């Protein structure tokens, strides 16, 4: 979508004007918000409110505080009310809110689960992929090539590579479900009505199924986006966002895992999956075939 490319071009260009991008997480969150604002035509004055909401939502998710979680949900509802009220006639938001006979609660549910509710998830995906590129320059170079305009088959190959990176370092740690009938898994019996936690990260690293880095071979067993009735309905949208971001970023940046002095960057993991602070940064690519000096030290 052109709106996604425009958002990526804006955030990467603005960030590089100040030199290297040392906080990829902040850049990724801003991109996620601006991409949705461009596509859904949400008012610009909501940008900071969405950015604040992403971080509050992430903290609430791991706090175990139900009142905090409820307040965060209420804030999202309030933001969407403004976005719907100010949506231009004919925009995606206006059509969703007025063209299908949906209640406000249903509109909020759709936007939470398909778009804005995954703003933080999109940012975490970008950070995870950035770290993978920093640690594997040859993979970064391959993706830079296949994302060039006119490169046939590049979209499918990029999606396979992105899926495999996210499988190995899954930013979607777990989900809770309640069994609707009795079920036996191996030697374990689970009665109906039992709350279970599905550990996606563990499942995606099962050594009996996965070995090494194999985007094509692992595709059918990859559970990053769920499976069956609970397969993520927003995967195609998320992939379009990721593809647009990395198309614009890799055209002008190298992703590196070192400082200017050649020291290895240290990262901090997040309880939500992915990185609290990623051990990677973006630096401007050199022109005329000159390689970035930091890239040589990886």
C-alpha cells in the first residue's frame, strides 16, 4: 500500500537526518502508528496518544493488574471514538463505521484485532527482524535485493524469510484459551472449561520439527501467525506493512550490531516477546560502492 511506503519513507528519512538510528523500537512504533493513520485516515493529533497507548498497553499486559488492563482498553475505545467521529467521508474508517451496520463495540473490536491493537506487535516484529539482519549481513543483503522494485517473486521470498526470523525469535509469546470440550494431548487429559496457555515460542522451536534456518522447509509448521480457526486474520496486512518498511529502510540503511567504535551492542529482552532494547541500529548506507565501516566489523 502506498500509505505504508510513505510512512516508512518519512520515519526513516527523518531519523537518518540526525545520524544513526539507535532506538529502533521507537522508530518502529512511530512507523506502525503513521502507517495506520495514513491508511485509515485517522487525525494527526492522535499520533502521540497512540504512541503512549502502545507502551501503556505493553506494560499492562505483563502486569497482571486487571484494573490497569481495563483502563488501557477504555483508553483505546476513547481514541477510536475520536478517530471515527473525525473520519473523512469515504475513508476506510468511515466505511467500516457506517457501511456495515456495526455497533461501536464491533468497530472497536475489528480495529483492535486487525489494526491498531497490533501496533505494538508490528513494532516488535520490526525489531526482531532488525536484529536478525544485524547478525546475518548476507541475509540482509539478500532481502535488500529481492525487495527492489521489479524483482519478480521477491514478495513471496521476503514473507518466507520474515516468517522464519519471527519463528526463531517469536514476538508473540503465548495465548490463553478455554477448552470447549474434553481433550487428550499425549498422556494428559484436559477437561472441558480448562484455561490453557499456548506457548507459541516453545512450539516454534520444537527440535523434533525445526532444525536450523529454513524458510521454505519450515513454512508449513510455522505457528507465528497461529493456525486453524485462530490463524491471524491480519497476517496479509501485517506482511504488507513489514515489506513496505524494509523496502524503504534497506534502500538507504545498513542494519548493524556494533557501535562506531566497533563494540558489540547489548540488548534487553522484553517480557512481551522480542526486545525491550534491541542490539541493532540503522546507519546510512554509503554510496558509490563504499561499504559502511561499521558493517565491516560484524
